[in-house]
């Protein structure tokens, strides 16, 4: 089973392009903190396809927090010197906006995302509830846990 779930902040603005066949593809890098106070972050490349790529690029920008779900992919290519290079990246299948519109301290110049709307991606029939998230509700997260053992 190949399933990846990551939560972090975008390390750079999203790069949205169109393939020769007309399909949208976005690339971004997510900075994910490791467990522990003094641990460095991991910078993980993301690839998003189709309508999701357009939505991702429209509403997300450097510093914005996002939760992504997808699969790990390793691909290879030959560089200019002829050496074989390998790239490990996450192919995003679902994502959810986290935090508020201004959580990174700078809103994009264009766009109309309402941070309190609960709007999540993907668009177009992913099985996620309308106005909700592909990951379910976040009720109870961040709340203190009762110290009593339930049994």
C-alpha cells in the first residue's frame, strides 16, 4: 500500500503549467516538521494534476499551511551530462487548506478564498462531503484530552 499524508507549509509558490496535451500540472514543495523540538524540517516535492492543480495554485502560496494526501512516486531522468538522476515526490490525490487566509502573513493579490468557509479540495466528486474535507471533520483536534481512562 502506497499512501502518504503530510501536513506542513508551502516552501515556495506553486508552479502551475500546462502539458502539450492541455492538462494542468502544478509543482510545489512542502516543508514538514519532524517530531521533536530541534529537528530540521523535511522539504518534500509535490505534484498535482488536473483541476486540482488549478485550485491548488489559485488558493495556496508560499507559507500557507496545507494537508495533502497522495502516493509516493520515484521517477528517473538523464541530466545534461548523461547521468541518471532519481526524484522522489508525492503525487497529491486530495488536499485540505489549513489555518486562515492570512496565516502566512501575506494574502495573495488575487483570489477569493474565505478562510472560514471550510472549503477543501479536491473538486469534482472525490467523495468528500460538500463544504467539508476529504479527511473528515477536525472537531476535537487541539482540544485537551481527558486524563481518565475509559475502562
